[in-house]
């Protein structure tokens, strides 16, 4: 299960590692995007130990009609409109399902009891990730300004500062917390997310040390993934390194704004610092399946 943290190199891993490997080996894969209806699946919100839950039907409807990338790969072939519910992709006699991906992928292993399943994720410094997202959504107005309000489009400008970007709901203050613990209700804490990252069935890369993480991932995933990872390493692709306008740079020079960001991203920063501290140790512990075998 690949947990996609946007603006952290996740699209590169999907596009250049996961998808080519599925295509080359004739495997199945499915994307779930920002599917948020976890309560309808009957799953517990928090997984400090990735406890298994009863298998239930996953999706009756797919979360997207159109994507720029494959939503579904069947026997190595890209399909943009899948033929039916999730269960149909791994029917008897079909091709093996080897990857699922999306922002809310934590917990998908529960739907495959008795099968080996692990989680992968790429992490980025939360402040840098937020700035990159702000630059993409607000300053550049990317994807046809789809997140801009009507009045901003009329004025041809997204007027928000970085703190206002968070307060407007465009930059989640608990971005990592939500995706690595599946909840931010009263029982949610940074420690739950940290425990999940440290679990032996999780491996994570840090964008700040991406090349090192790729080689570690190569050793972890084994021969089927070698070709795609080697090709990405040779390409020297620049991952999420934008050039910022003076509008963004001026905010980065403001200690008031930066202090505000640190306060709003306090829990995500705690998670990220713990991930930095545990980075080497995770590769030393034996990889386990999240599901009891």
C-alpha cells in the first residue's frame, strides 16, 4: 500500500517505480485518491499496531471518473475507467494484485487478510511541503485554478498568505497526522502516527535524502522493482524543487509568518522529526507483513 503524500515526491514514486513495475510484470494495481469515507468501510480509525479487521467490501463506487494517471492497472494495462467494484480486480484466475495507492491508503492491508502486505510512504519536511503546495495551488493557480474561490478568479489572484492558506482549509495543519493515523479526532495523537511509521511493516523515504531512500527501497522490494528504481536513479530527476516568486520568498523571510507556520504544524513537525531520528533504524529491522501470516 503506497500512502501518497502530495508535494513530497509521491507522484514520482508512483509514475517511475510502481506503475512501470506493474506494467512490466503484468500485475494489477488500483488507485484510491482522496477517498475519505473510511467509516462506511467499518474500519477502526486508528492503527497504532496495524491490527487486522474483518474483510469487508471496499468500494461500491470509484472515487474518480478521470485522472491524469491510471486509476487502475489490469494485468499491466492502464485503464482510466475500471469495470466495477474493487473486488473485481482480483477475481480467481485474474492477475495478481500487487499495489494499491492513494492519500488515504493506510488500512487497505486489512482487506487482504492472510496475504503479505506492507506500507510505503515518502515524507517531506512539513513546512517545505506546505510552501510547495501553497506555491502550486495559490501562487501558480495550478490545475486550472480548481481550488480558487470565484472572487479570486474574477480578480485573477489568490490573495492568501501562507497562514491564511492553512486557515482557509487549503493547507491542512495535520496533514501527516491524518494520513498516518487515519484520524484526527479526540483520540488522535502524533505518537500514533510515529508508532505506525516505526512499525516493521512500514518503510518510508525522506525527500531530503531521496537517492539514499531509493537504493534502500531497491534492496527491500527485491528484483521485480530493480529495473524501475535503477532507471529513476539514472534519470537524476529533480523532485519537488520549485523556484519561488518574490511573493513567497518575502513570507519566508518573515519570522512572524514562519513562527505561525511552526505553531500550526506542530504535530506534523513532531512526526517528521521522529521519522528523521528513526530513518536508519527502520532499514535495520526485518521487514514484516502488516497482516498476520
